[in-house]
């Protein structure tokens, strides 16, 4: 092990308590600027810079990315925002060693999210972590435990929890305005065209690819990994259910009272319409049983019209109709009625409308209970995505006929609509075509384990590549 990595291991394993104590001694006054390091500078990282730069109590002091080609555009972004230049570094560990950083924000590929969160908590830093919190279920729980053990403020980037329309929707469901909820149906219809085939090539000199790869298995470089299409490879991403889908998974779970992990899950689908380098499904249907309302989740990556009026939302089904958007549609011909506005003083719903400002406010107050998207909620919603993918990955090819077994009603109808969609958009012949049908997994929600499938249980964790290791305990 390199000397610098060995030093980091010693510090993070045995010096975490000292780092936390140092952080507590450096308690900042209400008027002091909070100093942030933004980690991951493509895509969402630019949004972090934009949104945190709007807040008066924040200064972005560091920009972190293994690819130095990202630095110039983000320095220019800071300059255009009339903000001071930041220090640019490739390795997040150098930032975590600094006494001059109060928090990090994480907009890296998924496989880094939990480890970076854990390291930051051990180093006495607060964290804003983009979705999904984790790359596999077990490391998400370790991130939750690290936040609790070291007393850190950790916000998860499922920002819909800060939107008034969803807060109102949750209150409407909680009060049973339209009767008991039967199915929370999450929908992500987002166009995902073929990524083609990219050959193995030399790593550009500006990228520390070993650092980019981090806890994932060592792999050969190709340009479909850097900087977006990593989403569609199992070692780095989680498919669209764990990308765009985790937002609506979070909303759908939020609507089911007391929902954490389900009793069971089954998932099916495939990568249809083209043959490319991607590994994850572009079409997926998953059913979660919480012992009451079901959670039904759809992913479509081929062109498709909205259903019933949404392509990135939640449809909530009741005995007498459904909610889509901000309207209730009664059974039969209906134009929909606006939802009532319910926001009483006694409501327990989060009241913030800006997830970034809420994170900073909670850093200042040290009241983790006031976070609109706390780490535990991020863990559960991310875990649902992982459980669906796990069922899918341990499944086997089967025909559309006879149809795979799913609950009658909306779930069966959704599977039929998926078949029709694929016939129309991918030229699929339902009589001969195959899809991957996952095994139905039984879940012990308390222990967060699969109880009926050893092969699936293995996929809830992963062996990390030293020195980038998520230890089971913190």
C-alpha cells in the first residue's frame, strides 16, 4: 500500500474520534461562512455550485474530481457567479484532511457515494450526498450508522421532499381524503438511446482512473464510462431505477405510511430495442409488497407517451380513483379535481422548500431532525432500487406468454402495457420474445436481509478494492 494511503487508513480508522473532537472545538458562529468542497464536477456537480453559491452563508473552497479537465469550467462558473476561486484537487482524502473544510457535497458516480459519505463523517465533516445514497444496500446502512455515530448532518439529494406539491400530496394521503391508498405507482419514462460500443483505450493523462474507479473492481478504460454512461454498468451505476428512478421511488415510498423495506420484491424487464455496451435494463417493472399498499415501479427508456399524464411522477390508486399530478380522477370519465391544500400547523411534514438551504440551516443549528431528506430516508429509498435490481439480476429468461405472475389489477395491466409498448417501439413479438423475470425475494426489513435466496443475498453487498473499503462497522 502506498504511504499516503496507509496514512489515510490509520487516520480514518483510529483518528476519527480525534477528528470529530477537532470539528466540535471549531464550532462556528452564526455569521461565519460555511466552507464546502464540491466532489464530482460534471452534471449535477455544476448544480451544486450554482445552488450553494446563492446562499449567503456559504463559500465553495474546493473543487474535487479525478479528471482535471473538469476544473477550468467550474472555476469559470464560480467566476461568472462572482465567487472566489476554489482550490482544485483530484483526491477527496486531501480535502477531508483539511481543517478548513466544514462539509462536502457528493455528485460523483454512484459507486463512490457511500464510501465518501462515511469517510467524511469520520473526518468530522457534514455531507450533502446525491442520490442514490449507496451503490448496494449494505453500504447504505453503514453510511447511516456513520452519520449517527459521529453526529454529522447528512442530507440526501432526493429534493422532491422539499417541494410543496409533494408535501401536500403526502398530507392528502395521510388523512385518507380519498380513502386508503392501494397502490403507489412510480413512473420514470425517460428516453435512453443506445450508447453503442466503445473500445478499450488509453486513459487520458488528465484522469486518475484508479481513483475514479475507487471501490469498484479494477477495469479497463473506455469512454462509455467517463462521464455519464457509467450509469448503465453494474460496477458503477444502478440503471435508471437507481438514477432518475430513485426520486420517484422516494415519493412512492413516502406515500405508504411507515414503509421502510418491503416484505417481498420481484422485478422483470430487459434491455430492448438495440444491442449496445450497456448492462442494466432500459425497461423494468418491479412490485414491492409492504403488507398493505403495494409499490409498483416502472422504468421505460424507449420513446413512450406519458401514463396517465406523467412520464416522471407518481400515480396513486384508491378504490374510487387515482391521483396524478395535483389532481384526483374519479373512476369513469373525469377531468380531475384539484387536490385540497392541507398544511396545518400540526402537520409533521417538512416545511422547507429549498433542500440546499435546509442543509446549511441544519449545519448551523446542528438539528439533524430538521433535514427534509435525512440520510435514513435516502437509505431506504435507495435500498428499494437495489432490491429490485437484485431480483432482476438473479432472474432468468422467460417468455411473455404465459405472462409472469404479478398481482391482479393495476400490476397485471401495467405488465400488459409494457408488452404492448415493446411490441410497438422495439418490434418485439410477444409470442417469441424473452424478458428477464426476477425471482421473488423475501425480505427481513429489520435485519435488511434477503431470507430465501443466497445468490440474491450476495448482491446486497460487494467486495471493495483496497484501499477503497467500506467496512461493515464504523
